[in-house]
C-alpha cells in the first residue's frame, strides 16, 4: 500500500460570481516525498531572493517575478513524483440544477468526486487536503469525505484516511495548485493582457505538450485536464 497526499484548490466555484467557468485542481505525490518537495520549492524561492515563507500565488504573477514562477513550473514538470489534474466547468451560467434535481452544492461535490476519482487507486491510501475558502468549509469537507468513502466502499476508512482543511501558507504544495489552476483558468476565461501571466502559460503549454484548452487522455498522470460542459 502506498500512501499519497492530495492537495486541492478551486477557483470561480461560486454560483453567482463574475466568471463563466469553474475550475478545480489537485496535485498529488507520495507522502514520503512531501518534505523533499517542500525543501526544493523553498530553495527556488531563496535562489530568487525571496523569503522561504513567500507564498506562491497566481495573482502575484507579474513580469518582474516571471522567472521565479517559470522555475516553479519547471520544477513541477521535472519532478516525476508530482502529478496534477484539473476539471474545468465551461458555461457555468448555463447550469440547470433544477432539471437534475440538485443544488449548486450538490453539483460542487459531484465535480470534486470527478476530480479525485481518476487519482484514487484501490489498494493505496490518501490524505486529501483542501484550501480553506469560507465559513462553511468544514461542512463541505465532511460531506466530501463521506461521498468519497461511500463511492469507494471504504467503510473501514483505509483508502480515504482523511479529508482536511489547510491554509495555503501551511504547505508548499497547495500554492502550486493555485498557480496551475490560475494559469489554466486565465486562458479559458479569454484573458491575455498580463504579459508575465501569458509567458507563464506558454511555458506550461510547452512543458506539458498540451494547449490546455482540451481534455487530455484519461490516463495522463502529469497534466491531466478534463473539460466538462453542461448538457444542452
């Protein structure tokens, strides 16, 4: 049995925000590699004159710091222990929850399950960490844990060991998820005015070999992308 840590983040997930997409992302690695990966990320920060505590964030990407963020992206692609998957919900405003007898929260959990189901392998165990978003976060975390365990018949809690909230500044891996989903979300929302961000997106495209605009193969385990569209 191999134990993994899975770090999850989301953007534009609220029903009535100013975005027409929702994006959820997960980065995972073996638990025994977490300390080594964290050390490497902090070393990149220091090499660029930043404090080890500097928080990686998509919103901080600019032309002046683009080389630092390029190095973070390169590290992700160079380290075989790191894997990433995301789901992009297109045309979010077309979602008809009444038609499918569900709430927006119900849909949110379905998408989270779809995000994680490709990652989870029977026989292995997982610690799932989710970025704290709002005051209802704990209720969402408990519900997601219940859904994951029930769908995998994990009644003895051996596969899904825990689903836990964490702050993005508590670990080095979670901000990398923010960076990757931020880049992909920026592209899917049609933005292109920030040169630093566009340069970083092009680096991700080059290193992944994907346009980031289409669904990848189901078994792709480095940069796995699934684009979900509402039924007409």
